[in-house]
C-alpha cells in the first residue's frame, strides 16, 4: 500500500512541535468520498453490480479519484485483481471501489479495457468482468499551424474570391469534439495604409483569396493569421498564429478589349487587331465565339495575336464576344478563360429610307393655323444617336403650288398647316420632302387630304347586347358576338371611320374588339379565361372616330353599348410556372446533383404531384412532391447525344388530369483525347509520297476539330527529316 505524508503545522504564541500524520491511500479515498457526500454528489450513481461496465473519466482528473464501486454478491470476497490496459493507473479497494491513482491523458490513450477478478483469499470466486474506461478529452491543447510562416504569390487583378494559397492548422485534442473544431481569421494586413482589406480567408478551410475592395499598390504583403478551437465562438478558445508573406506579381493575362473595328474596313486580311499574353510562357492559345454564331471572322496565332479575317458589317452584327483560352501541352488551362469584346464602329454607309412609298395624311377643313397634319416616318440603318443617322427634313415641292400652306419640322418630320384649309378650294395636296443625313438623301412622297368636318358621331344599332355564357376553356380568338354602328360623315374620310374600344369592365384586357373601321366589330377573346379570377365581365364598349369631333360636339350615350359575359368553371389541368422547361447540364455532373426544380400549380388549388418519363438510360430521378430532379448515375454524351425526358404534373387523386413538359439537355465537356484514325503509315524511300494523318475526337465543338498536330521530338525541336502541313483538319507528312 502506497503511503502519503501530510504535514500539519499549527501556529501559536507557544512553541509546539510539528506533528506528522501518515495517511494511507484508502484513507484518502474515504476522505474523498466523504467530501463528495458533503458536496451533494449522489454516490448511488457510482455503484452497480459486478458485471461488464463502460465508464467515462475526464483526462487530467486529480487523483486519487473514485470512479465506480462494484458490489459483489459473495461475502467472502476480500480483494480484487486487475490486469490489462491501464492497470498501473487504476486501483481497486477491498470494498470494490475502482479509483484513479494516476491522471489519464486522452492524447496518450483514449480507451482502456481492464480485466477485473474478485478474490477470496487469493482465489477467484467471481469474474472475470471487463471494465471499459473511455477517457474524455478536455481542451488542453492549443491549435498550431503546420508551418511557422508561409510564402505565396498572387497575380495582380486576380478575380476576387478565388483562393491562391492556404494555411493549415492541427489540434491534438479529440477531433470529434469542439475542442478541435478550428476556425481561421485574419488578424492584420501589413501594409494597410488605407485601412482597406485586400485579402480574405475562408474560416473553415484556411483558403486565402483577394477581395473586391481595391488595387494592390504594394508588391509585398504580410498577413497575420489566427486559428482558434471551439469554433472560435468562446472566450476560452485556445489560439495559434502564423504569418503569410504574399508577393504580388504582374498579371500578363489581361483583356485588351474592348477592341474597336470600323465596319467595311478596307485593308489586307487577316489583320492583327489585338494581342494577348499568358502568364505561362509556353501556353497554347485558342479562340471561340461566345454567341456560337455561324460566322466567326477571327483567329489567333501561336504567339497570341488576334486576327480579323474579313470585313465586318455593323448592320449585320454590332459586337462580338471572343473567348480566349490559354492551355499547356496537356490541354490543361493555365489561365482562366478571357472574354474580349470587339465593337464594330459605324460608318455612314446607309441612306435614309421612307417608311411608306407614299405617306397619306388627313386634316379637317377649318382647322386653325399650326394644327398637326401628321409625322413623316423615315429610318436610317446606321447607328442610332450618331450623326450618321441624324436626319433633316425639307419640303422641296408642293402641288398645287400655294404659298404658306405647310411647314415641316426639320428635325422630326412633323408637318403642320400654316392656315385654315377649305375642301372646296383644294381637296388634296402633294408634297416632295427631302430627307438627308450627313452624306445621303432621299425624296419621300406625301399626300395631304382635306376632309369634311367631323360633325356626326357613330351610333350603335343597339346599346344593350344582353348576356353571353362561355366555358373557361373557350380558346383565345373565339368570337363572342358581333356589334354594329353607323356614321353619317363623309364615307371617304377619317371622320366616318369607326373604332371600337372597351372602356370599362375588363381591367385585365381579356377581350378586344376587331374591326375594319366600317362599322362592324367582333368581340373576341384576347387572353385565356379563368373562372377563379373572374366569373362575370360587364363590358362597356365605345364607338369613336380617329378624327376629333367638331368644336361643341361631344359623344353621347348612343355611341356606347353594353354586354355581359358569364364564365363557367372547368376542371383545369395543372400549369407549369415556366412555359419551357429547359436546363443545360454538363455531362460530367456528379451523381446526386440537383439539375432543376420544376414547379406547377393547379388553378383550383389542388395538390400537385410529379413524375418523370422517357428516361431510357435511367439517369435521372424526380421527387414526386417537390419536383426536384437529380442525377441517379453519371451522364455520358458519348453514349447518348440527344437527351429528352418528359415531366408530368398531375392532380393527386385525379390521374387523368395531367400537364406534360419536355426537357432537353446534355452539354459536352472535353473528356476525350483525340486519337489517330491510323497509327501506321508507309513512305517509299525511292518514290516518297506524302502520308495523310487523320484524327477523330468523340467530343463536340469546340472540344473536337480542328486538331493541332506535332511530331514527338526531343526538346520540341523541329525534325530534320519530316515536315507536317495542315490540310482541312487532316495532316500531310
């Protein structure tokens, strides 16, 4: 039995000898138990039968520490024997108390299995049992970085949020507990003269990237990085620090755009219009058009020169978006794809064009001086808002030739009457108007008719057309009824033309009136009917002339008619929220990825379900309740180029009431190497003839043809014996 010496000193005015008390470990254990009782610890929770038991102990617990008391049924038991792991750190008293003699350390051992046997006079009378002691971790290890300092490089103008380096920290505490749950943060940035954070760190991964806050004015920066355990959310969290030294290097991969090219440029082609330079000296350049148009008059050379191959026409296309790639010899990108805008600048190469071969206007007689006759419409295909399309108007000829009759605005083509006109004097006038831009001009013909005063208003044959009933699935364009009105004005003038307008009862413009202007109107359905939105429409229809009424005359009740339209309910099929269900999915999308969530609603508010049909390869699955579409397996465009499935939305409980929508996908990725059609060729030394080398690639454009061929030689030197010449995507050797 191990002995503990406790020295007790008492201080008084009289001299007293020092008393020494010898206390055994058992006495100390009993004292600990008594202190536990005084502190309110329920010792019954620390007692149990002599059987296999799992116990938990905090690492670093002060010793001796009472863990558990095993109660043995045999009264003759007077000792216990321990063996196995941890037997040197754990003891057991005669009355069954298992206690710590040495503190436990989780980092040294997180689990002990101890074999315990109950003895009576050194003879086993019960057991063995196995006691498992799980050592619980406490936060007694500070996190630390795997490097005392880091060095990194970042290019200027690098995209914000893209990591360029990473720090990494460790913690010797239990990784399954918050004690080793680490978070990273930036403490300071040196220099930081403007107090603007130029860098940021992902708190979970330690990845460092640039921010969008400003320019990197200094070539070198130092970041002080902190890591904290307990997820950085506690004042008791332990910390570690490191430094990251960052060098900012010039970014050569910079867009030269926007590039301006004058349309119809007369020069020799191909013509260099810009140049790009990769940060990788041996990069291989390629160029594609983002819009995927058929015409693509651009190419790029091996040293990064962007070439224009032919004249451009702004009226065909006023801007191109080029995408330039820089890759290594293994087709791996060494710089991110760069977009370059090519703007086609306008030149004045289009003359003004009259909208009508002959523009006809009407003006009522006796209209006051300055009345608007009409506006001459002319267009110019050159760029709007420039001098090339700025037009001017001038009256060159009038028949009959009378002075001070008409005036045209030189900037917008509006024609005004300079005096009151009389139909009896002259019913028709003809004008020649010259319209000019800075280089071209054209003559537009104008006819002005003097018409009778509009002193008669349109009259309906009846003002109440009664009521009509329509089912809500009646198609758009269906004629509901026909209405009639007459006008006693001159039949050859705008004063007698009758237009119909629904002025009330149809805020959503579900109905419209179609007419030829001769007094007959057809009330038709312009938008789908919806019983849930409206069950009745009380339409007010006005008959009007395009020409104003004479002064003092106003439209009366005879020029207005009424009709009521009742809508009956139909059980409608569900409707998708989008007219077209479409998604572009790369073939390398990972299994389980959400591709699209379709949404549909039932007009009557019933519950909707979804199902998927036509998936012949069983690549997809759909959640019947939410409409979420996921991948079940890996997609492969080389197996199936065209991929179309049908999504059905149906009313639950009404399987016959369905709505279908089609989805078409599959976007190729560059996942195939080009391969030679033939791997052998023969050349006769006596009569050498070229050998044509051909290659194929299962991928689609732009990941297939055209190919670049090269001879595999040491140090990329030109072969002294063989020469390659490109011909139509094949090759001659």
